[in-house]
């Protein structure tokens, strides 16, 4: 069975964005988890899909132009992730969206579709977000590993990563990576207490 890995960037108080929906404290949306060699499919929610598709498509169109979302030119790592995103199958978990623009994206209507994907041959599946999607997949027992990049910032208010989780989940710390700018990458295995 394929491993399902959720990777998110968050503040130390568990927020993934501020009340206005922005995360100006994230300097780069590249792969901070060194996951790209391990994965061959991505899952994301309907609410995240539009901005995700626009962001990575803009980088692919002009890798040197400032991005509307950040006002900055993409990093080399973001350019590499854009190449990955545009060639890797993406599954949008949604009950309301009628279609998706990317040729490499398809709609999955029910969580059971992700379970079927998990049983197919392949490498790990990367859940890129958003918060409700990660929470829903956790509650259905479909997240095997959490990779969290913690930024040295207390946001105070905003969208909490695990705000919609409906039950208790035990996690086991597998690895910690300190970064020069004060960020910490934490890798947790999700499972029972044993």
C-alpha cells in the first residue's frame, strides 16, 4: 500500500494562514520536505486548487517574473516544483467543483477515491492541502505521515491546520530538521499509541 504524506507550512501556534487568507511569512512554497523524489501523485482540496494551479502555472509561463501572490520572483526551488507540479497527476477532492483546468488534474468526489488510489502501485502520495482536506483524510485514517514546517512566528488568529479534525490522532516524532532561518521541519508518523 502506498504511503500518504501530508506536508504543510504553519506558524508555531498552528496557523496555516492569517484571517485575510494570506501567508506573507512564507518566503517560498517550494518542497521544504525533500519529498519530490518519493512521490508520484498529489491530492488537494477544492478550496486550494485554484490558487495552487494559478501559482505554479504562472511560474512555468515565466520563471523570472514577479509573482502576483508574493510580489517576488520565484526561487530556483519553486521553479523546480512548478516543473514537478505540471507533470505529476493531481487529484482534487471535491463534491462541488465541476471541472479542473490542468490536463494532469482530475476530480475525486469521495474520500474512498483516495483510498483506491492508495491501493494502486506507485510511490508515495503527497497531500499538499488545504487544512480541511488534511483533517478529513486524517479522520478517515488515510494520512500515514505529517511533515510540518514550523515558522518562528505566532500569528494569533487565522486558519488552524487541525481545526476541523473530529477525533484524537496519535503521532510519533520520526525526525527533526533545523533550518538556518529559525524554521523547523518536523516529521511525524501517524498511528496508534503502540
